[in-house]
């Protein structure tokens, strides 16, 4: 970006067998000084589809975005649905690596086609949110392009900023939300990346017959599953299907994580979302990317049928709903719309707003008071810049010690006191508090979520599983067939590339990924002291089960010793 130059490079042998999150981790450890300023010229912003991206395989087009995190100060990968991963892969691009920094205050768009990559001035888009940025890019380049963009939060270099990606049909804002990667993109002077994959040819397959058979088996198992099939909760209700269960187990964050169940939770459930959406003419059960057979997304509309947000998800319902004392899906959706437009991670923003409410700057249950704070972020006022730095900075500035965060990053919508496996993941994952790095909710029937026994083993297993998903581009919700039989993933990879991998090779890739990320964090200065749940959660019992987080530190410190 300092030379305003684009160039194509052949993939070095060191990177050849890596994709998505694994490739990002390796590039970071090899090419980025771990102690660099995350918003300085030595950090790199990396976009990388997974190994299976761009193929016809269901649910395989997640796009990984990464760099050194401005929020955690460590390694970061966040991935999003939409068309970005598939388009980048179909353009034949293994990774887009953004280096350097332009002159202060300059903004650009990067337009990529099969033939060329070109940087163009985008100063006139500076004040636009992500929806308008995408609209302007589509006016310029045509409606079929995919637009990755930042909103005001990214331009202001706020650590709660994510990167928005356009998707299939009405799915117009899928965020790679976590870790402040929108601020990293802003620091590179990049307002948007526009992908035009229209002319891209189908990707070559080393063994087309094996690929077709494996892809068919994968899709069939998803379609026939009671969870992900057409009669399954994921398709009918989307991720909001779990609201009632998380509330019931006492892990639903309520009023800045001060309780684990919310009295108005029944207004936020998947059933309620489905009823409201369908009676108003919205959509349920749509895919965020072409070809996904699960199709877990929705288009939430207002009472007169105008689209508000696509898609309204569980984590957002938790952080912008119960966590703020709000028991109305309409109100949550409006706050969600603002976060998407300003390019904010709804988890980090929701947690920061909860902390602000505890400090008296807003009122729990009062949507207008939270809207006003989000608008402060978009205008870049001093208060907005504090909130936009996320929950930890907000708590420090406002004198609130009850900040639900680990490794500098706000917690998703599972209180770790009542789902202790997630607490272990929040504390120990190189990613910080991120449920997608190893979500124990799906295993709550096997390991008692309130007990301490087996939580570290479970978290490690799930963290390794997430490493596979995030490196192949597979969606977290499509995990059952590949978790049940690792050979299926191996067959898909071998039939795409002809590498002759075994299950042991796949497992080695997963282990090496975590080791690489841990090494980067260690060199960046992270220590065991960073791998902790906030102290107040070890002392303050969480209603209704009156539980604290009590997985022993020594067990968490030893979690990766078996890698
Ligand atoms: S399961 Fe849902 S989030 Fe995952 S790829 Fe399919 S539509 Fe997108």
C-alpha cells in the first residue's frame, strides 16, 4: 500500500498445503514481526479461502481474514460467510496479502478480476457505512461482484471493527467480525476489496470422481441429519434455535453478564423469530453462499415487511438483546443493522454497550439509549472512540471492572460460568474469547457444563476440530459429517489436490496450526496470565445456578502439552 502497487506471486512450497486460518497463521509467524504495531506498516492483512473453497462442496466457501489483532495483540483469524471465499478461490487466489501503508488519510478500493488487480482512490466513500459502500461498488462494477468493506468503525481504526462481505441473494452483510480486523483494514487505507469472479473457470480436480462421491456423501449426510436437514432446527430457525436451551441452562448473558437467564427470553427464541419473519413476508432457511444445503440464514423484516437485517443470529441476539436487557427481536435487529452498517462486531459492540450501561451511560432495556451510543461510534466522538475500542477499553475508561472478556476480546453469548468448556476455550484459545474456536455447547449432554471435569480435554478436541474447519473453509454448522469421519475431509482434500494425505497428515496440520498460533502469541508477549477468565467470574456466582468459573488454572496452563 505504500507503493500503491499490486503484484501476483507464485505460492511458495512452505504455504502450498495450507489454506484459510492455517495459511494465515503460517504467513504471520514467517513474515510479520510478532511485536509489531498491529496498526503499523509491518502488520499484514490477509484474506485466504479454505482449501476446499471455490468448489461445489456444500458450505465450503468461508473466507478467512487475519493479521495481528489490534484487539488482542495476538494472532487473529475471523471468517465470514457470503461469496468472498468462493470468489477468491475461483479467481485462483490462495491468499491476498495486504502490506505496507499509504500516505496518512488516503483511502482506496482494490478491484480484482481474473486478469488484474488494481488499486483505485476511494476517498469519496470515506463516510459511508458498509451497505452504501457495497451499493456504490456495485454501481461501479456491476451487481454480481462481491464486496468486502469496512464502515466508519474501521476507518476510525476502532478495535471493535470487522470486515463486511456481501453474500448470496439478500445476504448483504456477513461480517468477519472478531478481533478488530476492520481496524487493520482501515490502517492499510483499504475501504473495500471488490471481487469479480464472473469470468473464472471451474477449479481443477485431481480426482473428479472421488470428489463428486465425497461431496455427495457430505451433502447427503447434512440433508439427512435431524439437526441440519430440512426439518432440522438449523434450517428452520437458524442459530437462534439455541436461545431457549442456553437460557434454560443458565448461560444466556443478561445485563452485562450479571445473570444467566433472561425473563424475556421467550420473545427472542428461534420459534419467535420464525413466526415474526414469515408472517411479515421475510425469509427463513436461506443460504449465505450458493450451494449450502443447510441454509440457516434469514432475512428479518420490520412489521410492514421492510428488510432490516440479514441474517439475525444467536450471538447478536445474546449480546445486543439479553445482555442489554432488551427482549424484542425488532429492537435487536435495529441495533444489529447499525452494527453491520458501521462495520462493528456485534459481540464486541454489545459487550461494550453492556459495560457502558453498567457505568450509567445507557439504560438496560432502553433501545434508544443504546442507539445513541452506537451513533457516537459512527460519528467518531471521543465517547464513540472509547466504545469502539471494545469492552476492555470501555471498562477501563468508565471504571467498570465487570468486563466479560478474555485475552482482550469480549465473550460471545455463553457465560463461561455455566458452560465451562467455553470458558476454557475463551481463556486458552490463541484467538481469545471466541466460541467458534471451540464451542462446547454442542457437547453439553456429554460433559456436564457446570462441572470442571473433562472441560480442558473437551476444549482441546474442539479447538483442533475448529482448526480443521477454519483451514478448509467449511462452515462450523456443517461439522457433523467431517467430525464423525476425518477420512471424508481427507478424501475431499486429496480429490481436489492429489496430495495423497492420510488422516494422520490432516491431524498434523491441525496440531501445527495451533502450535504456530501459540508461537506467534508467545513471541508477541502473551503469557499464561493472559489465558484467564476475568477474576470477578471466579468470585461472583451466576444466577440461577449460582456457579463460578472454577476450572483450575494449572489444568488450563497444561491444555496444549499433549499437542
Ligand atoms: S450453514 Fe448457514 S452460515 Fe453456514 S454456510 Fe450454510 S447458510 Fe452459511
